[in-house]
């Protein structure tokens, strides 16, 4: 059986975040989106390592039964769809290569990876960790958008979250890993998918991608694109 090492949204955030000491200001008008069923947000992503820090945009789209992200630096994205309760379909998007790598829920389970909860997919942080693994330090109601400040550890990773209860999203998310400090800071939000020049992937665009089923990769290892994609997602191993 073939196993491919992948980074799900819960872990890929650990590969897209920055300096915990950076100050920030909440974007204006967030209160207007408190009741929005669809939300489009741009975060500033910083990777703070011993080498040169890198900063770029990281996009998040939350819709009913669908969550999508796109990382400007790697030009990769993730698409999670749950048409049935508790059942996920996951697509890893490679925009430079015009490739979509598709996983069913059983495929995800076969990788041995932990599947994020629906709440975590919708909020980037599982709200169930707030007040448990992440301890409330203080609250701020100075603006029209309340903020709750949490610190703690999730899966032994020191984590800081500045939480916006009204949006069920972090204004700031920091993960401190051995290889560096990783941060997402909320830059702006809107409704639907048309807020930014970068859009959620459309059906037409996705149909123009070369699409691979995860379970077919083991039979396609001579394909140069498959070899390239496996390098991008962290290598692979075989079990017979």
C-alpha cells in the first residue's frame, strides 16, 4: 500500500505563520461580517526562521459545505468539501503546475493523518481547544469587535490565538515550532469570493487542471509530474 506524506490544513498552518512580537491593528468594518454565511479573508503570513523571514498573503474562503485556502508564497491551495455530514473530500491544488490531487475520506484515513474537524476547517482553530488546551489570558472590548487572547499548546506546539468570537476566526495565530515562529495576521475580510483579485478556484479552472486520484499515484511513478508533485508534498514511501 502506498502512503504519501501530506500536510492537511491543520498542519499546513504550521507551515505558514511569523513573529509573535509583531503588533497589528484589526481591519475596519469586521463587525459588518458577523452574520455573514460566506466569508473571504486575506491574512498576512510570515515565516520567521534563522534565515531570511518571508512574508506573503494567505487567503481563506469559508462557504457552506466548502472551505478553501491559497498560499501566495508557494502558490498552492487546499479545498475541503463536505456534502454529507462527517464526510470530507479533499483536494490539494498546485497552481504553478495546474494540478489537482484528490483524496476521498478513506484516502485521508489511509495516510494516517488526523482529519481536521468541520469546526477547525471553518475557523482555522478548533473552538473546542479554547479554554482547554488554550487558556484565556484576557479580553478586549475596546473596539466594536471583541477579542479574546489565548495561549497554550496544541499537539505540543506552543500556540497563541487572538480570537474573534463574532467571526469565529483568529485575528492572529502564532505557532512556535523548532524550525521557526509562524504567524497569520488578519488583513481584511469581505463576503463571497469576489473581495480580492485572487479568487476561489472555479469549476472551469479546476476542470482545466490535470487531476490525479491519490490512490492512482502508485501506478504512475514513472510520470514526471507525479514525481514532481510527490516532492512538493514531502516525499513518499511504499508498503507491500
